C-alpha cells in the first residue's frame, strides 16, 4: 500500500516531510520574514555613525542601504523560480547561510566599499528568504489556515521594520554601529537550524525539461529591475541625468526581456500568466498600495516636525504607530481572511487605506497629533488587512511548481512600490509644498504639501480598488462561463 503524498508535493517529485510540530515550522518562516525587514530598518539608524567611522559623506554611506535594496529587487524573482526548480528548502537554506555570513562580514568591514559589497551579498541572501517564505505556506499549513499564516508573516515583517530603529539605537549607543550587524548573526544561525529541522524537504523535478532555468531572461530581468531601482534611488527626490539614463536603460531592458521570453522554450515569465485576473489584480494593487504606504514614511516626519512642531523624539514615537498597528493587526487580519474570504477582505483593506488617506488629505493642523495619528492607524490597519488577504488570494491556488516564482513576484511588486513611493511621492510632496527645500519650509507650506500628497495617495488606491473590482468581476464571469 502506497503512502499518502504530503501536501505541497510537486508532480514528479519525492518529498520527505520532517515530522516536526507545525509551530517550529511557523517560527522558522517567521524568522525568515523578520530578518530581511529588520536588516533594512536597523541599518538606516546607523548611517550617521558609519559616515563618521569611515570619514565618508552621507550620500556615500547611503549606498549601505541602496546596495541591499538593489540586490533584493534585482534577484527576488529569479530566486523564487530557482527555488521551484532546484528545491525550495535547499535554496532557502542557502539563502539563510549567505545572509548570515554576509551579516558577519558587514560587522567586520574594514572600509566602506567592503561594507557596501557585503550588504549587496546580504541582500542576495535576503532575496531568497523573502521569495521562498510565502511559497512554503502551501506546504506547511492547511488551506483553511492560509490567511492566518499570511497575516502572521505580515506581522513579522512589520515587527522587523518597527524594531529596527529602536533596537539599532540602543545597540549603537552601547556597543557602536558594528553591533547592529552582529546581532543578526545568532538570529541567522537559529533560523538556519529551525529551517533544517522543521520545513519539508522536496527533491527537484526529475525531467530535464522541468529543470531548465531561463538564464538569459533572468539576467535581463535582473538588469532591468536593477536599473529601475537605481533610477528611483540614486538622486533621492531629485531626478538628474544618471536617474534618467537608468530609467531609459530599464525601459530598454524590459523590451528586450519581453522579446527573449517570447522565444525561449522555458521562459522565466510568460505573458499568459498575467491573463490570470487574480494574479494581475494582486500584483497591481500590491504595487500601488505599497507606493502609497511609503507616503506615510516620506511625509510623516516633515509634517510632524515642521507643521505640528514636535521635537525629534516625539516624531519618532508617533512614526512608530504605523508599524505597531501593522504588527498588532496582522494575525487578526489573517483570521478574518480565512473566515470571510480573501476577496471580501481585499476590498475592505483597500477601503480602509482610502478612508485613512482621504482624512489625512483634509485634516487641519489644528487637530494636532491625534488628528494625524487616528487616520494613520486606519490607513495602516487597512494595509495590514489588504496584505494578508491579497497574499492569500494570489497564493492559495498557485500550482506547487510555481509557488516560489509567484511569491517572488508578490514581493517584487511590494518592493517596487516602496522604491517608487520613496522617489515619486517625495517629489509630489516637494512640488505640492511649493519649495525646493522642504527642511526649511514654513508650517503652512508643509501642511499644504501633506494634504495634496495624501490626496494623490487616495486617488492611487482608488484606482487600485477599481482594478481589483474589475479583474475579480472578470474572473467570476469566466468561472461562470466555464461552469455552463
């Protein structure tokens, strides 16, 4: 009598699921989601000390953050696809190992170029971790609990983002900037051990056709995404010749990528994938909502300091409300998704973001801190609900052999949204304020910039809601036609 095939096993594969409690698997996945987020936010707080330590200008040490972000953006889709072909557990273990070694190298960096190179290597490991963590959900939990686990992973990402500045500040004050990287080494080792113990191990596809990896397409997509990310980050909120050149290079790379993918026998991405209305809606709305959520991080510090007159310590405390709300609402959002359905909760989440940004676009400065924090809480809670529901909607019916690829695409859409938001929404804010130097703008100018920027944000999410409704309606009509 043949033994039952464990859930999540790809056709033509063998699977050896380690009989560890589900809790250990969830802890391993949670740490794999937390560490990449923590490594972004904790590095930001150390930039001033690194500038002093290496006698470097601030625009030079900013590459400590940019290199990490570029590596993730460039490699995340290819990492997801490679995990599908070579074995997700194997590649996740490799990614955690690379991440941990690179983290140690960051802590030991003798100069700034070495540190930037180590951060790029750390980003490569983080790309594997981010791309494959959500893909493992289908192999470790029942379908009726997918939303809860997606909510948990969203919570861990938010905790990592929220914990970075405060933890980094304490570590730098006591031990110096190298401690912000050293703290990640034992966490990486624990994550590696738990992943080896608790996550299912599956062999790659046996047929040579099923194991083909589109090297040309992956390289072109990596160069295209890298050029786009560089264009959005190289000049901050200004858009100079290098940024324009990078954007042109990105557009050229995209055209070449589409051409190559239409001709190879085993493409990395096929245009037919985007005919799936659920996937198309999920990727589009994820990018738009992430762009808008970056607005709160771009506009918030200026509005609180310049328009409301708060001191830096209080600004940091108020700014932490967003990540804190996201961390607290992630798991309940996932449970609501399991109970009421992903489509319903996607619409509810988008509605929450629209409502919060609309209020922020009209709230007078006389309302003070409360007038800013309450709609910010509504916006962030809506975002947490949207993330859990959207990830569940996209991932729940993905074939096992494409989970890594689709998970990578979801993470990529979010990352591109954040990068675009940092540049585009920052520019919108400066233009709306009517000054080239927002740091020296008057209170009324900053308030005007805040209101108009959040009005643009509300329009973007409204467009995302319209896209989601239209594509999901199309999916229902298509399913009805098939049923007949």
